[in-house]
């Protein structure tokens, strides 16, 4: 962390909304999105020279399976019975995945998607995963919120496919899109920033995708999404007007909003409870991160606990960011099992340190602030 970032972190501690209660929010991104379909596909990608070992999302991340959800459900249920605390996970869902067949039929000129429940059913031949997600929601362990209609900037993606980019074309044939490519000229390593646009036409299409995505979300979850987390935390503040009109009251983000610039992202400082007077949107800023899939050497449990302690020292909510990758084992089950064990230890340490802690969801925090 640079000196400037350290100064802004201190500022965020002082300026974030204060509460007498000790509140923990767990925000988990990427549910519903299909990254690497299975281990066989990952091995073929590697054979074709595509880097699937450097980025942990290429190494471990895949669409959640029934076993993943059952293990997480059992752990949260056992924790509630033994410790007496219900842990709520704000599960941020991508509600659509690319329809590779239709995109290819239209010569990569147009983007098509399938709704996320169709992806479960296509892969499994049944709807048990969706049923289990609904059960987790009914039991209060999952609180779904909106992450995007898709997790790909399809303008960039389709352009690369039309140009015949070998890496993207090879991955496309295997049902993959979120890969890292050795190519100069791209101002980021992958194309996952779904809300990014570069002109008025693209802005209109992105707005349509967000509107449609929020409608799909409401259709499946029978509730409006009151918060949104932009993929890769990249969005232009102009999009907040649309989100606000659709019932969104707050954006989950990191300390810096990333806005597309000419050759790089512009960073705008945010803190929890901050109000954008122009758009009427507030921000919920993650001040701790728990990503054991990112590194086995890092002490995620105690370092995350330390950030929780600092947040509580300043009477602000501890907002822990983590990805779905830490809960899924479709590629390497042992990593998921280790992560679940670490997650349980983190929860135990938080409760031991703060017996009066409350685990809330992002939309609940937004209501409290508003």
C-alpha cells in the first residue's frame, strides 16, 4: 500500500459512518458466473499455452456445485447452533453467462447470454443447485444482491474474437471467456470489467444490460437488489442515475472507484456512508479482505481479524470482501475444504473477540445508513 493509500485509508476510518453496534458484513462476489467449466477444460487451456496458473480465478474458480453449497450450508448451520450467531453472506450474483453457440452463429457480431439458472441446468441436467441457493436464502444464510448481467466486457471480447485472437478463440471453443492473455495494448490483464464503455453507443448498451440484469435478478429472487457491486469495481458515476431509478440505494466498492479514462483508470476516493449528492447514491466500502485462495502463505485469518479490530476501534462496520472462489471445489476440492476451515476459524475468532457482534447483509447496512 502506497503512502497516499495509507493516508486515504486513515481518512476512511475517520469519515465512515459510525455505529455503536459492532457490525460485520461479508460480501462475496461472482456467484452464478461460469469461469472455467471443469478441470478437463483447464488442462486443455494450459496445453494451448493459455496461462491458467498465475491468476487464482483461472486456477480454482468455477461455477458453484451442489456439494459446494451443501458444505457451506452445513458449516453455517453448525456455527449458528454451536456459537449462537447467524452468519449472513451477501452473495453477489451474476445473472447471465455467454451463450457461446448463438454468439458463434452470429459471427461474433452480437452478444447473447443465457440466464444463470440455465447454466446450472445445462451443466448438471437438473435444478438442484438453484433449489439449494433458494434454501440458503430462506434460511437467512445467503442474501442475494446484484453483481451484473454478465462478468465480461463483451465489446472488447467480441472485437478480439472477430480479429481472430488465438487465445480468446481457443478459449471460446471450450466455453471460456475470462482468461489472461499476453497481449500489449490492453490496459488491464483481462476483460472482466462489464460496466466499462468508451462511447455513447456503448454506454446505452451497458445501461440496457444493467436494467435487464436487475429485472432478471428481481424475477428470480423475488426482491429488488438494493445494492450493486460493479465487476472489477469499474464504473462511471453516470450509471448511478439508472441504478438509483431501479431501486439501488448503495454501491459496494473498495476504497477507490475505478472510472474508465483514456489510457488508464481514474481513482475516486470513497468511504462507507458517503453520499454522492448528484446521483443520490451511497457507498459501502470494503475495509477487510479474506481471500485464502489467493495465497496459502498469507495469514488471512489473523490479518483479516486485525482489519476487523481496526474498524471496530473507529466504530465503523467491518466490511469483508471475498470471492465465490473460496467456497467452490469443482476444480480442486481440497482447496475449498481448506478455505472453509479457515473461514470457520475467522468467524470463531471474531465472535470470541466480540461476543456482541452482529452479522448483517449489505442491504441491511444500506437501510441503517439511509
